């Protein structure tokens, strides 16, 4: 297609309308970012936009309050532990669903994905009942199990999709050369699907980080994650501290995405296509 044909195709009314809708959606999604970040530097005591000046006051208010720091540290520990557990269990479940389980696969997959279908309040009540029977309420372990249950479906979906699109003959070739099943999986399959595993870990991390309702059920009065403290803080007052925290979360999220994309780009550069070289005496 020539440049003229591409331009005429762009001016097509349907394509032009789709581009306008796309740009409108992007602007709509970016508007909160364009408001929250400047508002976090407001010197006033009331959250307002545009800010009357620039100040680090509310960032200092966050780092100077032990309650905010404790909540953030609990959220980080809980989200990292959830990402590890959900990704590990999701990897094992995805391998089992794609390779070993022959009968009842649909039922097992439905059970694993049920937290995405069942309303969160019902799931939270059920998890609370089980954790209460195990005496794990108001504990980090109880919250970790609950968050892992909620994050597991995302890990299974992402990793199972990667395994379904994976060429098993590569692993079989390694096994035919003397590698055991586990060694062939680790050296071949695991490294190929590593981007999907990282994506599953990121999805599990975000799921845990954003969860409030389950923390209310399982956390108890002394366990406050950062989103829960932000929610309770907003119910009593509106100060730019919330904007400062939101800005740091936005920057951190974009930083994680940028690092993930950089790792994927470096990985794609390292994987060079294999070329058949016609050396003397090799091919006759």
C-alpha cells in the first residue's frame, strides 16, 4: 500500500471516527493523571486544581507519618509475596492443565477461575470463614492466602496461554539429547515463556495491591494496607497527601511497565535466528 493509499484510507469516515474515539478514550484515561500529579504539589491544605504554587509539603507529610509508611510497607510485602505464590502455583496449574490433565479439565479450570466470576463480597465471606476456622484471621498469612486466591486466575490465564502457543517439540528435542524432563523444561520452556511468567507476576502484584474488601475481612484492626488507609483517609478528610501518594503510585507503575518492556526488548535482541551455514564438507 502506497503512502497516498494509506492517507486516503485514513480519511475514510469510519476509520476517522474510530481514531477520534480512540484519542478521546486515551485523553479520558489520562485526565486523572494530568490533574492528580500537579495537585500533589499544591502548597494549600485543600486538594485543588490548578495548584497555586509548588511545594513538597505533602510528600513530606507522607514520609513523616509512620502510619503511612507502615501501611505502604505492609502492602509491598503482601503484594510481593502474593505475586510469588500466585505465579508459582499458576505455573504448576497451567502446566498440569496443558499437559497432564486429560479428563475434567474444564471443571478444574472453572474452579481455578471462579474468583473472577463469583462476586468479590461472596468470595471474601467464604475466605474469611475458612481462615477463621484455621485461626488465620488478623494475620499476614491469612491475608496472603486470600490474596493468592484472588490473583491465581490471572496467573493461570496468562501462563496457560503462553504454554498453549509454545512449540513442545523444542523441549522434546532437548529430552532426546539426554536432558531430563525437569531440566529440559527449565532450560528451554521456562526461558521461552519467561515474559508471560513476569506478566503473571505483575498482574498478581497489582491484584493484591489494589484489594481492599478482603483486607477488611482478614486484616483486623491493626493491619492496614496502603489502599485501605487511603480509603479510610478519604472518608474523613480530603488533603493533598492523597494526591502525593497517588502520584508516587502512578510513577512506580509506569516505572515497572518500562522495566518490563526493557527486559522484553533486551530478550528479543538476544534471541537471534539460527542460520544454516553451508560449510565445506558439512552439507556435501
